[in-house]
C-alpha cells in the first residue's frame, strides 16, 4: 500500500562555485595559468583586463592575515556586475598579488631549446650505408630507446610491431645486427639492453686497452653480481689481485656512464624550471610573504556581453529570452570564476602565512633542526579551514625561501618524543641521520644498528626498523652498498 511519509534529513552539498574553488585551489601556479587560458577560450564573457590607471593597484599588496577567510554565506554574496568591469571612471578588477613595482625585473619561465636525443641518433644513422629497408628498421629501433639510451623491449616484440606498423617482415637476427650498428653511435653505451651490456660497450671502445681496462672488462662480464653488491673480497680473490689494484679497477668502472642517453640529452631537451607559488623574504628579521601571480592575467567581465544582456532583456520574444539566458549564464560564469580566483589567492595567503608563522625559526635561520612537528590539522585549526583545504594548498605547491625552493608538503612532519619528553620533528631526526651517514667512514659505513645506537645516545629513542624507513625515505642505500675501498 502506497503512503506518503515526511522525513527530515541533514545533507551537506557543495555548490558549483565551491567545487570550482576547490579545483582551482589545488592547482600550482603554472597549471593555474593554463586553466585561466582555457576558461577564457570557453567563456567569451571573460576577458583579460588591461591597466587603465597610471599607478597599478594590487589587491594583495597590503594583505592582512588577522581575519579568517570568509564563510560560505559571504562567499555566496552577489556582487554588482560593474565590480567586474573595467571602465574609464574606476580601476579594473585586480587579481594580482606580486608586490613588485613596474621597474622591477620581470622573470618569465625559461626554456632551453635544441635538437632532441632521437634527432642526434638519427643524424648518425644517416651517415651509415644502409638501404631504405634497413634504415626504416634501424630508425624504428632508435624510436624504442628510452631516455637513458637503453632498448628495454624484447626483440621478438619489436619484430611483431614492425610487421604491423611498417609492413616490414624482419627477424630477431636482423634486428640484432642493426642494433650493433646503433651501438657504435656516440655516446658509447647507446642501444644496450641492460647495464652490463652498456658498461661492456664502453669498456671495449676505450682507446687505451691496458691491464686495468682488461680487468674491469672481466669484472663486468663475469662478476657483475658481486660488483653490484660490493662484495669486493670475492672479486679480489677470483682475480687474484690486491686491494690497491682492485681499487683502480673499480674506479675505472665507476668512471663509465650508466645512462648514456641522459648525457646526450643534457642541454638538448626542453626543460622547465620549478615555479614557486609563494615567496618568503627576510627583511631585517621580518618575514615577508608574497604570492606568485606574475604570469596570471588580470580578469574582468566583458562590457560587450553586459550591454548585450541589457538589450536582450528589453525584448519579449522567445529568441531574445533564449539569448538572454545564454548571455546571463556566461556572465555569471565569468563572475564566479573571478570570485574563485580571488578566493583562491586569499586562501593560499592565509594558509601559507600560518605555515610561515608556525615555522618562523626555520624560515629565519634555515636550520632544519629548528623545524617543529606540524601536521595538516595544526594549520587547519589555526586558520579555521578544513583539513582537506589545507591539503589542497600544500599539494604540488612550492615556496621560495632565502635558503632554496622547497615543496610545501615537506614542511609537514610527525612528531617524536625525546628522552626528556620534548616533541621534535621527524625532519630533525632525518637531518641528524643524514649528517651521521655523510660523516661516516666509507670503508666501514654505519649499519642501521649502529645508527640506532648513535641516535639513542643523542636522546632519540627510535627503533631500528624506523631508522631503516627514514634511511629509505632519504634514498640512502644500506651500509654494504655504501662501502668503498
């Protein structure tokens, strides 16, 4: 039997504007610039506004951080359309936060240009005496080399791919012969299928073939496993040589390039620098925070679309109403986007300012041991925002400090208690750990057990497995692999 029942539910829904803000919030500076360009392409009511005043004004030049960000009710407050438009009587709607004067040097994103890794190999291939068929196969092999210069794929798979894509029937034997041709290219080691083959190619192409090179070739060819695990005693016993001679052999191998493709690509690939989202400067003991918005354009609502809306609103026919609805949607979308960009800037500044104040000793001195334990919840409570919002702020953002440019999330760390009960950051422990390893004797590197004892002597009661975890996070190998002759 059907019946009507009245129920009450408490639901939390995000408005389209809030969703848009959350998406913009997690974008780093370089991605935000692209997002603004995309929005301007799809929404003709959004325009790039040029400066009209002699002295440009900056909305965030004198930003205060005492007040928390606006609540949802304030964010949803409607603004007058004229607030988003640039006219002769007022200044344009400003969205830049760079705190620079017009005379300051403008630094754009630098790119390096040049021929690619593949181009250099193809130019060498063109100097070989090959027929058209062989050239196509060899060129296909070059296209399968990775950035390190290795051919990681199985030759049998490549045979099938060439037959399918190039309509050329070949064999693994023919591929192997053409691969040897490629392995003659510079730099030495190109076209190898693994590290062992790469090192052997380089050793065999040495101009001077002396005893050291011959012994090094023997080690790579027959004792590669022992060499990679640094079992030097086993190598010296098999070669029947003393430690001094073995040291020369090891040095000869270490001089080889395990990634020949990278050496060829250095300075040739288009490389992009890390763009800092925030900049912190120290002016006589006072920390100054700015938001990087140099390459973000000023935005405004199109005057033409606003006038178009007024004209369509006066007419009463159906087509005019449809046009009016379309134009209004575009204008609202432009206003919402400008609001979202402004709210993004404010939220980023509030959150980053809280992080800067929380870690003030570090940003003043640059000493990692001064970093306090800090988690997302600490900053969220400080600025009155949700933890997920702080997570979006910290994600993929970089901050430029007087001591270097760092990923923002690296300043967040858990806490540990010392023997005296003091709370310290795990970053501090990792710094001490890396310093100990840097100062160790490479002939007798410190094991994880010894590192545990050293830290316990310093007052850090940490288990050995935790030491191993921190060491791995620092990309430091085990003691055996750090050993040197």
